[in-house]
């Protein structure tokens, strides 16, 4: 370190000698030397240096970064360079602002793991080849979560580093302070009245749904809503629930477990084809109309009218999974189908993407004909969700904290989406991007002559990606019928810089000679 830049106490820089002022700028912090920064990219350079220090332990979790003004003065750069670097690190989930406590390291980058062994580990996790080697089993998502990879683009994984801890803790303290002893007993199986009211208000403000709190049933996420619906439908003699094609493998797994058959109905650029739905003879259908999973298409106005005619004609039930509806960037809000046809729609949603799946809180608005049966099914399933998290969430919703969280996530997700699209354009030639206007994932497909495919199916593409340390899902997991190869990639959980690195690695993985071993660093 240049001794002219090192100081042990306060220094009046304005009175320094001319020789001192012309020496190379640097900082004691991490021994940074700004001369190493590429021209025009000082913020990126600084973010990389700090990220590397967090990864190798020089900056431990809990450590504090210098104030931006101080570090900018030491490096003799504008304060904007430092604040932009800190913003990038915050986006990546590595640091967080703590008010007067400063900017604190909260998480280290995931280290690149060593290649997985060829056989199953003692705990039963699958090797990479086995994970994508056959039809996905019931535990495939558990196995994918357990697989080590430095770049995780699993769709549906939210930005857990952005969980509003301070707001949650504030609300929890306020709830506990006002809680009576009686409030700690068994709650209403329909859900805490405060949360049912807050959900009704939230849906009215954000989804245009007019609902009475009595219409709202609090459930343990959309997964439980599907199980309860399947149970009630079977008791009513309905054993087939049509699903979108392609459509969510996870939803199909839950419905299959509950004993339902799931005739596939094709999805095109306007959404589900209602003529094909009629042809199945099914009396119920599961839809993701606001942002179809995985294609990202929106159910068009004409299709909505056709769907309402189908429901009226056959007494059909529409199960509306309002998947990713709040997460939109380049389009106006899409109305919920429930707002148009409440008597024929069972509407379900959750806070799993907006806050965290660990909360296991969602809601179900059944049509009147199934309301009492679903309340009974919930009662005998688990006596109702835990009351304390419900009351805390209700306070977040009514205080405006949840809206603030949504605005924050939209800004972050837009930047992350843009980074992923840019990376795909640079590193995945021939890939076609779908569903970019909303949501927290992208679907990419490859035409038959795409140079990266080389005759491989998407199971082989996903396997090659994981062998190089990148987690993605093959599109064929979400199909019941054959289709062109594709991948489904989530972008919510990684910052723009990490996404850029991961997509570059994905491109290298798909370009690697077929049959080549893992390209992960060891």
C-alpha cells in the first residue's frame, strides 16, 4: 500500500502536499487500489472486489463496510461509484443497510462445489445423471434443491434475502403486545378474522376482486388449496381436473396424490384453448391466467369469454391459481377471472413469492357451492393455520408494508430479468425467450437447428448445466405431451452480476463437447 494513502487518524486532505495528492489513490480497506479498476467500470470493479472478500472470509458475515463517503474519499472517486457498488451487493443479497449500524455483510456467495459422486450419497440424494435421467419422481424437487450448484436458477425460488425482517419484527412485536391470553388458543379453522379481512382488502386493491372476509379461507399455501379442492371435488363426483399443457409439474404431483386425473389442454399465445377443454369432457380446470406457468402468456379477453360460456354451459369449476400476478414490469395489470365470474371460480394465491415459502400462508376463495365443504376439509386437515403468523401478516398488509415490499421487489426483479435476457442474448444463440413481461421466471425454447442443442433433449441440456454448476429445470418436466426442447429459469433469487455469470456458465456448459465431464471448479 502506498504510504501516502495510509493514515492512522484524521487527515486534512485539503492541506496535503502536492506529492501526496498525485500519488495513486487507494484505501486501507481491503488494500484497494483504484488504478486496478477498468476505465468506466469502477463500480463493477469495487463490487467484485468486495464480493471476493466476502467469499474468501476477509469480510465475515456480520462485518460492516466503510461509509460510502469515507471509502469514496479514500479511493478518490465520486461517492456515486461506491453507492452503486453497494447497491449491486445489496441486489445480490450479500449486504444490507442497517440504518445507523451501516452497511452490513449478511450472506456469503455460494462456493463452487466439487463434482458430485457417480453414485447416490448415503443420504439418498441423486447424482446429476439420475436427476434428469428419467421421468421425474415425487421427490424430484427435493433432489434438485439438495443438489449443490453455485448458480441456482430454479423457477419459483423467490428473493429470500429481501424478506422484510425489520418490518416483520415490528409487526410481530405490536401483535404480541396487544394479544390476550385467549388469542393463544385454537383459532378459527377458516383463518384469523384479521387476516381474512386484510386479504379481502388486499385483493380488492391489487386484483380487483370484491370479496367479503367471510369468503376467504386461509390455507397453507396454494399446494394445500389444491389438495383440499381435490378432496371436495372427488366427494362431489368430479375426478378429472383438466390442466394447462405445458403446466406446472408440482401442481400435477399434488393433484395426482389426491387421486385426480389431469387431462392436458394445450396453451397457445392467447392462453388455454377452450375448444380443447370442451373436448376433454372435464367439469373442472386449473388455470394460471395472469402469467401462465411456464410459458408466461396471458389469458386473452376472447378466451375469457369462451371460458365463462364453458363454465355456465356445463356447471364447470375454474380453479384460478393467481401465479405471479403481482410481479409485472412491462404490461398493465391483468384482471383476475374471479372478478368476472365469482360463482364459478375457486381463486387461490399466497405470499410465497412476495415474502417467503417458509411462512406457508395462502388463501382460497371458493365459490358458494363448495365453501362449507372446503371449510370442513380444512378443519379436519389441521384445525387451521398458526394464528401468530396470520396476525403479523395481517398487520403488514394493512400497514402498507407489504405494498412497499412489492414495489421494492418489482424494481429488483426488473433489473434481474433484464440481466438474464441480456445474458441469454449473448451466450445462448438461437434461444427464444418467453414470458418476460411479468413473473419471476423465463422460459426459453430452442428451434431444431439451434447450435447449442445438437440433437439433444432438454433433459440432457439440464443435466449438462448442472454438471457445470447451474440449476435449471427442463421444460419437458412440465409437459405431458412431447414438445420442442426448452429450459425454465428463475431469476428472482440472484443479483444481476450473479445472473450474468451464471448464464455465461450455462452457455459454456451447453457448448461443451457432448459427454465431457463436469466443468465445475474443484
